[in-house]
C-alpha cells in the first residue's frame, strides 16, 4: 500500500513539473517546383519555402510562479530541396555573414535564437530576432513574404536595399508590451554591431534600434514601425505602416513603406486580399516599389495563389506572379534572368507540412 501511495505521489509531482515547464520540437517542411520565365533566361528548379519558410526549432517555457516565466526559442531555416541550412549574420554588417557559402556551414539558428523573461509587465527578450520594422512587411502580405508571391517592397528590402537588419538583428535587447492593454501592442528593440570601440568611423556600424506600435480590435488591425541602423557609409532606415480589415467573407490589407539607405530613398505600397473558399484560401496582391537610384528603377508586381488544406498541418498550394520593370530595374522571378525594363513571370507548385 505504501509503495502504491508513493507511486501516486511521484506521478502527481511529475505532472506538476511538466505543467510548469515544457520543451517543444516544431517546424515546417515546404518544398515546391519553381518555374521562372525571363527575357534572357528561364529556369526550372525544385525549391523550398514557397508557402511558408522551411525550418526546425526548439522552444521551451518554465513557470517561475507569481505570474513570471522564463523561455527560450531556437529556430533554424532549412533548404528542404537539398538539405542545406541557412546562413546567419553575427554583427548586423556585411562582415558578419562569414566566409562560408550561404547555407553550407551547417544548420544555424538564423531565424531566431533568444532567451526571455516575461510577466504582467511584458517581456524582455535577448538574442537574434525579427526587427520591429520588419513585422509590418509580414502582416499585410497574403503570401507571408515568401515564395514567388513575395511583394515588391519585401523584394527590395530583402535584396539588400536596407541592409543586414531589414528582417532580423543579432545581439539585440527587445521589450514587448503586455497583451492586455486595450488592444494595443508594441515592441522596442536595441541591437549592437559589436565593432571595436576605438574612436574610428566604423565603431557604430551595425548598431541600431527600432520601435513598433499596433492596435487590434475585432476585425481591425493597424500598426506603425520604424527603425534605423548606423553605418559609416550611410545609415539605413525602414518606416512602414499597415492596416487590415476582416470582413468575414474576405480580408484585405494595405501597406505603405518608406526606406532610406545613405543618400538613396525607396518607397512602395502593397494591397493584399485573403478569400476563404471551402477547405482552402485564395490569395492575391498587387505591389510596387521605386528607388531614387539612377533612372528611378521601379517594379510592379501582381501575384495570385491558392492554398488547399488537406488537414490542419498539411496543404497543397500554387502561386503565380508577374513583375513589370521600368527605370532600368531587372527584377526576375524564381531564378530567371530578364533584361532591364522587361517583365518576368513565375509559378510555384508545392506541398507544405507543419509539425
């Protein structure tokens, strides 16, 4: 009898511990056929991340009591078509990318590597994470800033117009507002370039800060974000605003971007729509982006897609997009090559599985 009671007590204690602390393995495997057409060269590939970025991650949380918790999050991007990992950046500068060919250095937790402390006052998060100025580029885009449907503002930002911190920063300290203040949300981030402090012109390179403030109530969501990273060659700045409205039968979103890289400026906008249909969803967007470089290069892009959910975890999808270039721009889709001021089209057909 005593052994039975002891066993029950041990099971109860184990249950209490597991309720207070947990570790989760999660990820996305997304692989697709990517077809690109351009005026100079076409390309056909087996690619990845056409609907959601392929990744593997580990996250955990511990209940500290009194409304406090500690957590960690380690997330690595993967190229599931060939098994390579994605590259990271150590100091928010071009020098931080490393000498290895991107992705061939093995798995790196390039997407997120953070440890956090949270409570009723909000959350403080340390490590590599999204910059506040990136988030709006994600919220308004039906395609989630991935695949051939990637919008023009994101195409230019991710292509290097606003530098190494266009999406994520390393060596960051981020504060998040608590989630119970009347629909308002927000974050404030400061990140370090970790250059030698020797009084030189480049000692602040890669150091910057960003802030985002948002509001959500019923079908309405709106937010504003801005961030700046310092470089001796010229600071970069991203500023954007987004608003979405869910009508129930459909959801629409609008995003406006204004960016700066040294003396160059960029501006663009996106209009997106989500339309649920049976077990799937029709997606659509129109976007354009222009910079102040010689000739004022500009791209205008139309994207249409459909996602069919086979289950809560697995989906089939297809996305078609076409970009029209002007002012000397030569943006091409899915690895194709197109001449300046010409058009390019692309098609993704793939499967995405979450776990």
